[in-house]
């Protein structure tokens, strides 16, 4: 079995590759090769089978052609121009998020073997004029270009699956926390940094109040769900292959309680509350009440509590002092 | 004011052009010109202002460029590869329905004046795993490639509107009945022909039973709604510019009762019931329970009863004997 991971250099792509290397099998078959594709050279991943890397732009059909060959059995499509970026570079977002997804689907169709196609969508597809909680059958009414392009990709994935061109399954990822590494320019960056930085002896700023609610999943459980959803039989997916990946809704207070429970009282004292109206304006529009019924029925899962998220960061990602 | 109608040679495009010619104004301004664009030369339309025609393929950006110029104020995008056709010619459907819509949106953005962009979507975007009745905030889970491509177009329309590139409004058309002309190869063809043919002294076949329910709108009211929705102020459209156009749910029995009420007992005797399993299989999957709340609130309307549909056919479309 040969697996392609687009966005193979990213946080989730790298963790997924390492997890697949550890497992050695997927869908009951031995993994023979993983191809990590990304717009810049992905970091190497150790595995008991070859892991190759490929630098390419999914917005270009010719470059996509080289990522998928007749032996490609499973495609994980994680590559994307993210929310803030797609908002500023509108055409770039269309080219990569919408057209890139279409090119990958067309190439997967072209090989004629209906490969499994796991599509990383996002809860950014959800929002706007819909009631709470958001069900799997609630409209995608995204309020960003990123969410729009991802939602259009979901529709294409479902149709390519209905036609038998691919065995598609789309999962809307919750906000991943605790992300390792440095703060980034995403509006959601603080949702990891208020846990991560204090655990590393640094101060962090929280721009929203203790009551602010959001929908979270740990990187470890996200990867586990990506493995599980690839293993689902196509018939079990029904007439809509897209679903919200399970997460948990927490307040900022819940996050800090979990930090205290796992790491004692000291790190939490490094969190400073400082209003940032621009961040607040964006994140207050986000939704946090979801009912991921289809994914739960298919065996995907959320973390047990945010204590898991903190623990997994310490176990998997915290840099050695 | 200059108006473009894509699909300007089709049933709705022609009726819309004639109605606009009759009105002479739209959005409070005098109409200076209508451009009817289609893949084959549209029939001419008499008007007190110039009506030009343009043959072109919206799948080609260069041809789209010539349809919209700096003076284009309102775009009615009605052109599409229809359901049965897009199911057979998959790539052709993607090229015209998805990419054609994107090209028109990009060209409308390019002129920089945020023109009004009325997008004819379809109740074919709705279906699959969603509960009844279908609300404006219910997921589009289409079960055809046509519906998929139309639903993806809705998402793009909403995002181009949110960004201020166009003043978009998308309306999901119910099944239009009574359509003039000849039966076509659409699975819904009988929903017009069982009324039209008997009124013209011909026999018609009904492939479903008296209890079969569906969602209908007359051509005349469809055109009226297309005029009204162009006149709505952008702010009134909220965070989702797409909506179901009002229609009425009727059984076949209701249709035949209306035919008797309007035209006496004789025409209805020309309807023969004859099971057609292939047609039945398709149309039984269609949805008929919709709550078009947003459109109703914006002043769009359904017919009063199917008697209207029958009467409008007699008044507007029945060929002289």
C-alpha cells in the first residue's frame, strides 16, 4: 500500500506519517511507501518502509500528476492555504484550496482504482445563519474564503465518491490544541500558546475572557481519527461522506483548570489576560456547539478532557530543556 | 442600466428578457440594454431599448470577458448544463456549471463596481441526509453532479458577496411547471407534459401515482421572483445570500384537480398512468418539503395554487390552434 500525504510537512502531516510508520499497516494492508508532498521540502520521517518527499504545488495539475501514481491506494489531502492567508490572498486561496482539491480528485479519478481520499476540512466551513448545535446536516455557511473553499471541496469530494471515482471521506477538524512550536499569526494561536508557553516557562497572553468557549481536539487524537476514518468502509459513510471530527467544547477556564490539574499551579500564573479587540472580533464569530454524530458512529473520538491535550503535549511535543 | 442574462436563449432567460422589456426599469433605474448570452444564438426579444445577443461558452474565461463590460450593472446567471446531461458528461458539467460560474464571478469582480449577480441555483442542491422540511440553513447534500456544481457555486457567490466583489443573491428554483414546448429528456418532464399535452388535445403519460408529491412554481412567478430578488438591498440578504425560491408542494392529484378546475373535465381524460420504473427511481429521491423563509421575508412569492400554473400556461404560452 502506497500513501500520499499532501501538506506532509505540516504539523498534522508529520505526526500522521510518524503514526503510520509506527503502525506499519492501514486498512489491513502493510504500508509499502509514504509520499510526503508539500510546497517546501518536508522534514524526513523514520519508518520501516521508504518515505519519500516531493515538493510541488497542488494548484498545478502537472505537479499533482507526479504526486499520485497507479499504485497510490490512500490519499490524505491536508495541504491548504489557511484562513488568514486565504482572506488576504483571495486568488491564491481559490487556486490551492479549491482548484488544488479538484486537481487531486481528478488525478485520483484518472488512475481508475477509486483510491481512498481522506480530505481534511475544517469547522471553518461552519458558521453564519445556522442554529446551534451544528449537526452533520447543517448548512456550511462559512464566513471566510478558506471556509468557503473547503466547503466547496467537501461537495466535490462527495460527488466524486458518489460517482465511484474515489472512496472519499471528509473530516472537519476542530481547532488543534496544544500545537507544538511557536505562536503563529492565526487568530486561534492563543488557544495553544496559553498552555504551551507556560509549560515552557514563558509568559502567554490570553486575549479573551475565562468564559470564552471553543471546540478543541489534541493533535494526537486528530491523527488517530485520520487513521480511523481511512479504515471505514465506503458504504458506512452514506450519502454524505463529510462529517465534523469529534472535539470537545471548553471554556478558557476549563483549559486553565486542566493545565493546573496536570502541571500544578505554577505554569498557569504565567498567563496574562489582555484584551485584543481585533482577535476578539474574529473569534467571537466562531461556533463551538457541534454534534459530530456521524463521526462518533464511525468510531472517531474526541479527547476525554482537556487534561489529555495537556498531557499529550508534555509526552509528545514539549522540547527537552 | 445594462443587464446580462446568461442562458438568455432558454425558457426562463427569454421570459425574463421579455418581462424586463415590458417593465423598462430595474432597481429604480431605466434599462438601457440587455445582453442575451447563450451557447447558441438566442431568439430576439422586442424591447424599447437595444437587446443584443452573444454566442459564447462560459467555460472559457476569454468568452466570459466579452459578456461583461464596465457598464454591466446586473448579471442574471441562468446558464447551466442540466441534471441529466451533467450526470453523463461529468467534466462538461464541472467546466460549465462550476468553472463557468467562477469565471463569471471573477469577471464581475474585475470590473470593480460590485454588480448585482443573480444566480439561478436549484432545489437539486438539496437532498441526501437531511431532515424535512428543508430550511434555508439545511445542508446542501446534492445527489447529482448538477446539484453539486450548483451548490459549490452558491458557496462562491456568498464569498464573493461577503468580500464586496459582487452583490450576489442565489435562488434555488423549484421545478418549473407548466413549461411550454415539447417534452424533454429531464426526469421531471412529465410534471409539465401531463398538463400541457392534454390542454393541446394530446395524450400524456404520468409515470407516478396520484400521491406523488413535488415542489412547483410557474414560469411567470419564477420570472417575477428573479426581478424581485435583483431589487433587494444587499444588507437584507444577511450572511447567506442563497435561498430557496418559494414554490408550492402538490400531489399529482392536486395538479389534475387544478387542470379540471381551469379547463373542465375533458383534458384530464387524456392522462394515462403508466409505471416507468427508471423515472420513478429518480424522482422518488427528490425532496418536496421546503421552508423558503428567507425568500418569503424578502418579498418573493409562490403561486396561489396550481390553478395559477395552468392559467398562466393558457395565457402566456399555449400555441394558437
